[in-house]
C-alpha cells in the first residue's frame, strides 16, 4: 500500500503507511517537542484501561522529524458526529464516559498540569501584570489533584475503531492535574466550532460526575490564558473573550 495522506497543517502532515501512521513534522520543528510527544505517548500507552495506539519509532528523513505509531482502522468521533447529527447525544455520552475513565487513571511520570499552566501564565506576553497576578492567584487557589489529563481531548482525537473500541490519540499535552481544567479545555475546543456541542458536553460531564458547573467554568479564564502561548490564530479571539470573565451565574 502506498503512503496515503490523512491530514495536513502548516506544522505537520499525517500519513497512513500500511499498518502504521507517520506524523511528519515541518522542517525546523523543535526536536525536543517531537521526543516529548513520543515520551508522553509511551508513558500513557502502558495504562491497560485505555486504548492508546503505541509509538513505534522516531526518525528523521530529509531534515524532517517523524513519529511512527500504530494505525487504527475506523472513524474519528468528530466524523461520526458530523455524519449522524441525530446521534449526537449518543456519541457525546461515549466521549464523556471516556473522559471520565481517563481522569480515573494515574500516570505519575507525566508533568504537572499546574506547573505547566503557571509557566504559561508567567511567560504569556499578551497578559498585563494585574491580569497575570489575578490568574495566577486563582490557579494557586484551585484544588491540587493528580488525575490523568489529556490536554487536547476533542472528538478528532478519538477514533471509533472497527473493532468496537474507542482509541485516544495525540497525547502531547498530557499531564497530571485537576480534571476540571481538562474539561474546561475541551469545552473551549468545542466552542471554537459549535457552541451547542460545547454546552451539551459541559452539561453531560457535570451531570455524570456531580460537578458544579461553576467550578469548571472557574477554570476557563486560566485555561484560556495559558492556551494563548501556543499562538494558534484560529483560537485567539475565543480565548481572549474568556480571559476577563471571572464570575458566572
């Protein structure tokens, strides 16, 4: 089978090559980030309760770093939601249940979410000093947990395999920390494309876990500000709209 392009962005292209997936990064992409993604994936894939395609290797060809991983036959949950809008609640429930299962796991060798977030807030030049102080103070006041957090949990990173299992990919932002921070990040990701899905996800997660919605919302300004560090133009407007929101009904 010839190598087939699955997706492509300015920074990376993803190909299928037989029973493997090759994530090829652009020339000049930081070596440390490539190996960090491989390391995070390798640590999480040892958790037997989760289905995580394994990293098979790291290589460099023509000045470009690549990650080689196991290929999973199936469709992403995002594809299924788009193709079958009448089954949205069914797919969303599967996603929420999977997120809860992830948060029930531990991976003590991963970085701490709190420390990553604190560094991002400290280094983000778009924040003025008073807002930075307010956000870091709020972060310091949040409960300290060590639950497994994906960091980029959205339907495009969940594959509904032809074998009936749900697989979770792209663990580069994985950490250990407060689950509600992870939920806030997912809510923001949904909000970029579909506010209805964002609200459905939030309501369903809070209902299933008996979590006060206002507690998760309290993380939104922190998570939004920290996310600015990735300099993603498509996220900038939404993230900035959440940074100054501190009170909820």
